[in-house]
C-alpha cells in the first residue's frame, strides 16, 4: 500500500458505526482491528482481540491477525487501515502508538473519547512523524 500513500479513507456509514460500536463495547479496554477494502474504500471490518487487555495500550492477537490477513487476501482486498480506541483519551496517537507502528504505510484510525463523546481521526504514523488523513463517510 506504500504506493498509494493515502490521504483519505472512505468508510461506509455501516462500517463507521461498527468501529464506534466495537470501541464502545470494549471500553474501558482498548479495542483494535483491521479495515479491509479496495481503493481505500471499506469492504469489511474485522475486530481483533487486544492481547494486552489494557485500557491504555493494545497488541492485536497475532493468530487472529494472520487469519484475517488470509481472509482479506482470499477476497482480493487489502488492509486499508488499522483501528484502535483510546477509551479514556482523545483520538491522538500516543508515543506507544508511534513506537509500535509496524505498518507505517497503512493508515491508523483512532477512536477516542472526551466527556463521553466518541470521535474518530485518521493518521499515517512513523516513528518520527504524524500525518493526519481524512475519513470520508459514504
């Protein structure tokens, strides 16, 4: 996906609602998952277990990730974004998010909460840089 260097992700209203619902259901723990699609447009949302069961950090269950990557490949889709939640803070990448970003060419959507209001923001992350991307609901 490096060749795309996306500045925008297109999510269906259903998929947008689904990632919000996953974040809300998993709170107070961080939720995480993969958004699969074609041409930066969502086709499916895959919730992945947070192997750390933590309210302040996440690690996607490796076995579940492999299974999801296989399924995505079989559908001729690609992982267009990863998502995770910050159930006790704003949707801004943390230092841990930057340090543990193993896919710098793939966008990350962060679902954060402030005063019981959930917000989603998208980012391209590297160890040294944060670039915000647009999320368009279609």
